[in-house]
């Protein structure tokens, strides 16, 4: 072994002797962390807004309890009464015919299709066999 290898081996032996009696003291580590780190908050307690038997009808809008809007009795009666549909007679005009859209045309070729067609055209014989 040359000089550098011997020095390196001595260095490794020295480090091994230093780490032989190395002991981790977890109690001291925990006390240091408890002093320096903030406390972990506890689990939040959730309170039900409307616990069972669910008798109350609660309306919540944007975090605030909103009371149900009260309607007048007259408005309720007006809502219930609906006008009957108008009767159609012989004198009525016929309904307008439905104008349908034109059927879709042939879709434009994709890039892949164009490239395949260009390759086919390029490889095609300049002098076809059917011309003589």
C-alpha cells in the first residue's frame, strides 16, 4: 500500500473508534424539540347545527342562518290558478314547418390521412401499366 492508502485506513480506524461509544439520548432531543417547536393543536370538535331528531328546518346561506321568506296568501292563490290553454279551432293557421339544418358534409382529411395520400402519390409509378 502506498502512503495515501495508509493514511486513509488510519483515518477510517480513528473514525470507527470515535463512533464506538456514540449513544443517542432521545430524552434530551425531545426536551430541546419541546422547547423550540410550537405545540400541535388538538383535534377540532364539530358541533352539529341541527342534531337529531331534525325537527327544525334551518336554512344556511354563507354561514349565516337565514329565516324562510313568508309569502302572502293572495300570492299563493294566484300561483295556484293557472290559465287554461287556448283552444285551437279550424280557423287557426297551421304551424310553421321545422327547418332542419343541412346534413354535415364530408369531414376534412386529417394530417395523417394527408401524409399517407402524399406517400401513396409519391410511390406511384410515373408510367402506369394501363397506358401503352
